[in-house]
């Protein structure tokens, strides 16, 4: 038996210099922002090409503010150049020079705000955020009033999610098999935490069904991605350290971490090490982090998780693969799972980026770009005739609901429903 | 007299010293003429590491030189800040260097007045992270980086502003001496190739390494020995300061950051000829060994090129190499009996001003002028005004205004004016080094003035006749290295001047092409960055024509000469990333644009109709298709059968070993949440044409298929048309290309699989793409051979299937044809295409013209990107885009009945859109094969991806397969390990279509190559220098071009004995060896055929 592992690989030595780029422009061809606006010079130019100038003290360009960090450049690059990382680091430097924007602070710290307001009922929060006066005010500081803002989930749901399997004692829930497979930690991510705790609960329910006891560690904080895109590197680094410490602790205990959010998974697994290469130990435990659908898909392949008792459903779903899920290189685990449900027809939209790209479209000046990017997806969803769209990413779902006007769900909430798992 | 004006001094040599002397004399009011055999600064003044010495390097060995250096260093910083980057310098002693030398050195520096300060080691490592941890002590000295090109040009500009004159591409062929005094010089060139006598009173010989030969023209012996120094230019600035190794001066101990790059050198090798600048790969590798002491990761950084310069070492005692003095000498030939001439040689760039001063003092004394030298007192060029810089700031992207100002000097104003008047001239012609079209044009006009070829009109009067048409092989001084002057015996010392005949003197420079791209490169840095001219060469060649330069008989020569010059510096380093870039270059210029292939004289699919009417040839085509049909289906059946039996036999054994392997692979990495079951029948790795076709065929056969890709395949940027075989042994294939397979070598993939497989694969692709909404046209015919389609380089390229927008029939039918481009769309110059087509016999008898459409008004948005073909294609997908075309095209096309367009008719590019546009315009529209990112390739990729999705194959993007698990002669799984997680892809069989050198399917290192996943050795010559031919284009064979996995007729890799290495792994596309896709124009055909075959076997 021969185990070869000799091939060309993304060399850690080259990550922060532009030497692997051949200037072939494949990234610009596949960049949704470059397609939507010529104000963006394109990932090749703002990334590796300007990097050579930045090292020489030049290369400062407003164009850098247009990158949405969707990572289609990285996905399409045949040379393994982390183009978007170049862009994010350059944008942070750009913001350092010109001062941080209030809007970016607000978006960057949305997680902290949500955490601070966790005792406040949803109706109050939602009225506070969504009324026209607030939207106008937010518009003034750079949050486009036309952009969809997600609504806070009911207080009770948010509360229940935080307890993980400990909430199992709640009345009306079916008793579960003993946690024969040990513990799993859930990293819900800010979106699920504050806007869609149901997704988190569904994951908990499914994990329990698979025999895990789920904890939701309090010490996990926002993954830092909204800060990265706003150029708030030091704030992001702080989050990265906190999360890495917790990750290290869990790894020592042999507890894997599962997150239903592909962007959080990407951050925890890959981006910390790419963005903060000098920081020791940030990425040592990235191997313990799993995107939830991929985790279940793996369990299922190993026959540790069964979909045999899934209730048949006659429906057509429009599936949208989030860019960051594709960047993770996991294929389409969500589809693989849903396909096992009898009667369910899943159409892969394969229509590129949705345009929201986390918080990109919320930002003033980006709304129209985001909507232009999403147009192909909206049209595809419309054409598919599906009543429900599915996507692993929360902000993608917000965008699909906004642009295509149809309900959008996480694949695992559907799966939980079909399996009769009511969630935590 | 040159033009009736007085010349008192002739300066020979347009390097730093000559340029300095020109400025010096001009400031003293002495009329002088500088003659340079090539372009300014084409000798050692641009071929050095660009270090402005502080003198510290010489302090121990030569204190006098050190003192000169520090003084000149201070002066140059003051008078020429635009040419100097004040980056400071370090001297680093590593643990392996002699500590005793350090003490002597610091003492000597202090004695010479050089400010030396020791830096804390930790601080040093914080500032320069790439520096070795083995550094022992670090000192800071006032070294700087100096741009040789700029310094010379700025000095020349200053001289010309004060009345000095300069002729480049003008070579001194004789020096007239009478009664022991100089009377004048003979020189040939002046933009016309003519020879003139220039009377003068004094000659300054500043010819650098050519000084000996030049002095010989006057019968003087000057012992100058050329000494070659090798330098390496790195792609990025891994160090921000000059770093010297603190030891006795030796090879490879200086690193100098220069703008975007780092220059590392150097060596010292005595050579015979001053133009011997060839680089030996072994020497480059030795240099890297030295450099690794200071920068341990040096080999990880990408080297852009290797280049060499020849130092003019003055060696009366025949010392050579490092033993010879680095000091300059001035030989007043009055002392050896010749009045009115001095030779200045030796020395270093840093002291050029001083050298010029001293020699000009001699000249002035001889001429009786007592104005003192003022070169140290005044700035070379005044800084541009704040107002001009403000305007420039709005034009040049990303802080490029300062760059442009430093590069252009006075030319800045011209460039700013142009860019303000024509906003699209802000486009970046060279994206790697940020050179705008406006800058390019300013540089063109400056270069023209100097070569005395001051306008397009005058060029057109003189140019067409002589050199290129009659002797296309003639070496051009503009592009290669200048040839050494041949002394003309018997000329010197004669009595009355008699004009020399200008014809037939081989040693004379031919008149240069009006402007070579290398002249522009030296002025702007165009083509000196990451891609080394891959993307700017075509644009720049087009831009020279669009800027009004008269075309040469062969416009491609502009382009080829430029790329060959770039290639000269890349060739010694043809492995790894440099080789990838070269493969991309060959993909663009050979495979897509066919700038290398001989254009067919006659024959070919759409020339052959001379006596025929169209319907007949159509009929022939139909017949041909009918005729071929039965055999193909037979092939298909037999293949299906073959596959079935194989899959019947295989599964159990695979499953058996699989379980064992599963257990064995545990504990290798975290395996949580990973796929483990043998999920697929077939896993295809690679999403280029071969991979997509293989996956499509496998999925179509009902096999459960996964396509795993890392990055988009080259299909996305390729030409999008399918070529089968365009050339064999450099000769165009004129008849049936499938029949021509028999002329190929036995290990060629086509020969392994046979013509029938190729024919069937073509049909398969046609069906698949048509079903996905992109019907490909059958452009070539079995009867008449390939169709020859026009490219953006003005050549014809042999293709078999083309996109719906590239119908050769339309071209054949057209009586008059217009080539249409769009303002500011840099990748397509209609005039350049036109020049090419005009030379082609296919187009004889047709009326040809060219026109530019105005850019749609909303391009470019403020501060935005340049307009690419893809942008326009997307625009033409919209209603307003089509309205724009319908509005603008008729006026531009005039009465032509066909328009040749960039490939921009929509990203969808459907046949219906195309037909609708043609109908609305009443004119045939033909798209051209263009350079990346070509829309045509994207269309093909999208269509195939659509088809694949419909066929139900799973697609995994961004997965880098970097491991394989094999048992015996079977592969059990491929795996991707990243961030500590390992993902396995198990399947019954695998298709490896990971691409070649560019696609990283083949990994190369000096003297070796191997397949990237299984580490299968790929035959490669051990001697690196034999990997490539002497020139990139033309008929030379490149060994690297056909390096790839050696396979059998089943596309299984085989060992030396011909036994399959792995029974269930099939290789397809450029991963295979045995063919040269670029020279043969067979890339997509081989990818298609082998992909189809592998997908059928797997």
C-alpha cells in the first residue's frame, strides 16, 4: 500500500505574497462584483497585482471598498492564490488610513449588540430596528434603507438555543436516547443566534437523534467575519483569539464543533490562519470545526445517522449553494441529505452569488450592485417554480426571500421536520 | 553636420556616463551630440542591481572609491530624487561570516565618513521579516536604490532641454583623425540607416564595455575587459531595504528592492564579448545558494527573470573578475598622441556624474571653455508642479501618479493631457506594473524623437522598403542585445572624409523599427512585472499602430520581438512558477492567437472554394458527415460493451480492499464528518475541457460521477473553439486533420487512441453542447481540412469546431470586410488585425478596412476598471447593449458586407442572438479568436457545466486533491487534506485531468518533473538548459512542452517496462505527455478526445 501525499499544495509560505498569481484573470471572470459594476477593478488587480505595489508603499485605491469577500476569486483561481484575503487585508489598511466608518462598526458589532440585547423581547427589537424612522436614520449612516434587515427571533427561542441539550427537559419534548456518542459543541453563529434560533434548535435535535449530547458554549463569540469585511482587523483578531481558546479547550476534550453557518465555518477553519498569519496558535484546532450539513452527511455515510424514517414530502425545493460553502470545498452536502427524503425534488440553482454576501448589500452604494448580482439567482428560483428555497447561509436566505419573494430555509430545519425532530 | 547645427563634442555611448556627459556639456553651453548604438541605457547602466552605493561595500578594499561613492550618493539624492528610492541599506553579518572582517569594516567606514549604525537584532527582524534568523549583527548605512533607466533618461532629457542632441540606434563606425587630432566621426543610423560624417573637435568615448572597440576606431588601445554579472529579479518585494552581506565582496551578496521587485546579484565572470549576456541556469542556481544564507526562503519566492550585464573593467595588468579594480579611469588620449579624444571607463553607476564631470573638464579645457561643472548644483529635472500632480492624481490609479511622474519626467504633462481629453486612455496597458495607455503614448513619442524618427509620416516615407521585407531574419539592435561594433580598419587616420556606403556593411545597425516595444518597456516598466508581457504584448503592439505608427510589413514582429526579449531572461529559470507563466504565454500566443505558426499559403477549408460555389462545398460537408456516421456509432457500441464488462468484473475486489484501506487510513487526520463510503463510480479530477467532457461522458453512461476541481479550468479563459490538429512538425495541416494523425509520433495521445476516437469525441461534444444551448459550428471539413479563423493578432488559426459566432463561411462570402474594435478595449486593436489580414493571401481581392466604435457612455465608471471584452459581452446581453451595437455598428462598418468583431456578442453567445443581430444589421458578424479572458471559452465552460448538472454529476469546487491511497495497482481513494481535515473521494475508477504545467497537474523543479497527485515521474532532461529551444516562437522544439504522464492505449500511466501503474486511473488532457498543444494547435482536440475516452473507460 502506498500513501502518496507529494503533490503540489497551497504552500503556507506563499499565502501572503503574490507569487503564485499568473495574472490569468480567471478570478476577474468569475467575480460577481466585477460583473455587476465596473467601479471595481476586479480581484486580480486589487488583490495580487496591487499587493506588489502595496509592498512598495503604493496601491491605495478606493476600488478596494467594492470587494464583497464572497471568495469566488479564490474558488476559481487555478493557482491557489488567496485573492480575497489580499483584498480584506488591504481594505483594513485602507480603513486604517482613512478612519473607520460608523456603519462598519455597527455591522461589525451586530453580534455584540445582539448579545447585549438578548433579554429584550423581539417585538421591541424589531419595532426598534425596522420602523421607518430608524431605517432613515440608519440610511444616513450608510445602511441602505431598501436593503432587507433580518428580524429578531422571539425571546423564548433565543433563550432555548443557548441551553443546548440542557433544554431537553423542557415539557412536550420526546425523550432521547442516551448520548452514546458523547458531546458536540454547537457554534450557532450570530445570524442563527439572534434571528433564526430555530435552525440551531433543529441542528441540536438532529445531533441528539444521532446520539450526541449538544452543548452551546457561552464563551464562543462572533466569528469576526462582519468585522473583517468592515476592515476592523483588531476587533476581529480579538474574536479570533477568544474563539480559538475555546476551540482549543474543546479539542482537548475531544469535542467536535458543528456550525450551521458556512461563513462561520470558513472563518474558524481557514480564515483565521490566512488573515492573521503571525498569530500563534489561531488555527491549530481548525480541524475540529465542521459545517453542519457536511457533518451529517459524513455521519450518514458512516451509518451513524439514518434518514430511513424520514416522512415523505412531495415538494420541489430550489437549492442555492452559498459561496462560502463552495469555498470550503465541501460540495453540496445539503443536497445530498435532502435527496434522501422520499418525494422531495431538489433543483440546484447554480446561479452564482446571491449578492448579499453577508452584510455587503446592506451598505449604501452596494445595494444596487447586490441586487444586480442576485438577479440571476432570483430568476432561477422563480423559474424553478419552487415554493421554498433552501440554503445553508442565513444572509443568503434573507436575500432570496427579499429578491425572489419566496420562503427560504436551512436544509437542516427541513430535514428535522421530515424526521419529526422538533428541535430544542 | 547632422542638420546644419554645430557639434563640438561627440559623446559615444548612451549609458549613465554618456548621458551624464551630455547634461554636463549642455550645462556648460558646449554643443554636443550623443550617439548610442541601441536604445538609451541598453548596456550595463540598466543591467546592474540598481544599488546607489553608500561606499560601505568598498570601504575596506578601496577607501578612495568609498569616499567617492558617499559623496556622489549625497549629490544624486539631492539632484535626482525621482530616480532614487531612499530605502536605506543594511549590512548583515551571519554566523558563518568572518567576525574579524566586521571590525575592520566598521572602522574603515568611519574613516571614509560613511554613517554606519548598528541596529538591534530584534528590531531588524521586525522590520525585515524575511531575513534569516541566523543574522548576527546588522548595520544601517545610507545605501539606496537607483533606477538606471530613469537616471539616464532624465539626464538626457535635461541635456536636450539645454540644446544637447541625442541619436539612438546610431552607431559610430569610424573616427576621423588628421594631424594627430580628431576631426569628426562616422556614424550610421539616424532613423534612416544612412551613414553621415559628423565633424567635431572632441570625442568622448563612454561606450562602457564597448569602450575598447570604440577606441580602436581611433587606433587607440584601451584594455577594457567585459565582465559579466548575473542578476535575478524577484516578483515581489520580500525585502524593503538594500541588504548586503557583511563580508569581503563576493558573489550573491546584494539584494536591492526596486519598486515592485527585488534585484539580487551578482556574479563576476570574465567574458570575451561585451554583449555576452546569456545566463547559465546552473549559475543562477549557485547564486540562489548564496542568497539563501541571508533569506532562507529565497527559493520559495518567484523569480521573474535572470539577466546579466557586462561591467567594463579596466585592466591594464590583465587582472580579471573580482581582482580587477572597480574604479573608473579617464584616458586622455592627448597623452598618447591623439588630441581631442578621451575614454572614460570602468567605475560604477553611483559615480557616473563624477566620471562625466572629469571627462567633460578635459573636453572643456581642450575647447577653451572655462565654464565650470554645475551638475552637482542643480536638479536634473525640476519636480512636476503641484497642480500637475493634482491632475495626475485623478488619472493614474492607486497612487500611480507619483510612479508616472518619476517614470516620465517632462512626459507627464503630455500623458495627463491625453488622459484628460480621452478618458479611455487611462486604461492600464500593463496591469502588473500599472502603465496606462496615456503613459505608453508619451513614451512612444519620446522614443521616436530620440531615434530621430520623429513622426509617423516621416517613418512611412522611409520605412517600407529596406530591411524587414528583404531580410526578415536580420537581427535588430532594438531587441536583442546590441551587437558589438565592428571596427572598420583603415578608416581612422585617413585624410579627407569620404562618405561610407551604407549598403552591405554588415556591422552597421539596420534602421530600427520605428519604435520597438522594448524601448517603451525601458521607459515605463511595461512588461516587467508578474506576467512578463503575456498580457500587455498584444495590447502594446496594437497601441503602437493605433497611435499612428506605420505598420511594418510584418506587424507580428513587434510582438514577437518583445516576447522573445522577455523570454531571454525567463529561459534560464524554466521550472515551477516561471514555467507556468510561460505555458500560459504559449497558450495565449501560440494556441489561441497562432503568432508562431506558419500561415498556410494555400489550401484549407475556406480557401479551397476558388472555383466552386458555396452550395457545393456545403454539400461536400453533408456528404462527409453522412459518410463518417456509421463507423462512429460502431465505435460507440463497442466502447459501451467494453466498459460494461470491465465494471462487471471490478466491484467486489474494489470493495474488499476498500474496507482494509478504510481502517488503515484512520488516525491520519481528523476524520469527523467526512464522507467515507465508496460514493462514486467515477471521480474526475479537474474541470478543464478534458475533465468536463470525461465527467459528462461518465455520467451519461449512468455512472455515478463526481467532478472535483481546484480552480476553474483553462477552458474558462481559452479560445473556446475546438482545434484538432493544425500543425505537424511546424507545417500547417492542409487536408483532413484526422488523416494527419499518422504523421505524429507514436506516443502522441491521438496515435494512442486513433482517429476514430477523435471523430467520435467531436460528435459527442457537438451533441452535448447543442443540448446545452451552445451549438458549435462544424467549421472544418474532412475534404478541405481545417477552417482558418482570424485571431486578434491578425493571424489565421486552424480550427475544427467553432462557436456559433465564428462562421468561416461568412468570411469567405464577404467581398468587403471591416475589422471593428471599441475605443479603450485594449485586447483588440482593429488596425493590428487589419495589418495581419492584409498580408494574408486568403484576403487578397477583398476590400479590408478597420474602425473603432465609441465606448458606450457609462464605461468606465469613475475610477473604474478598464473595459474588457467580457464587460462588453455582458453589456451586449442587455437590451441597451444590443441597441448600442445596432446604433453604432452600421456607421463604422460602412458598406462592408461582413464585420470582424472581438468575441463579445453576449456571454450566452447563442446562435439565435447572433442571427438576430446579423439580420437587424444586414451584415455578417464574425467573432475573432481573442486572448484571455476570452468570452468564447467562458461560453463553452458554462455550456458544459450546464450539461454536467443536467447529467446529475456532483461537483466539488475548490477541492485540492493532494493525496492518494493505493493498493497494489489500484487506486482506492483520492483525498484532499486541508486545515487538518481530510476528505476522501472513493470510487471504482478515477480520471485525472488536472492539467499540465500551467494547471499544476505536472509539477516541475530544476531538472525534474512529476505528476502532482501520484508523484508519477515524468521524463524530463536533467540538464535544465535543454528544456527549451533558443527562441520561444518559431520552429524550435521545447522539451518542456511535451512533458507529461506516459500512458498506454487505455490512458493508464505506465512504468518504464510499459506495465500499467494503476489499472483504474485514467489520465486525460494536458496531464498527458507526448504532444505540444501550443505548436500543434491540438490542445482542445486532445483534451476532448482523451477526456471522452477516459470518461468511457472509467
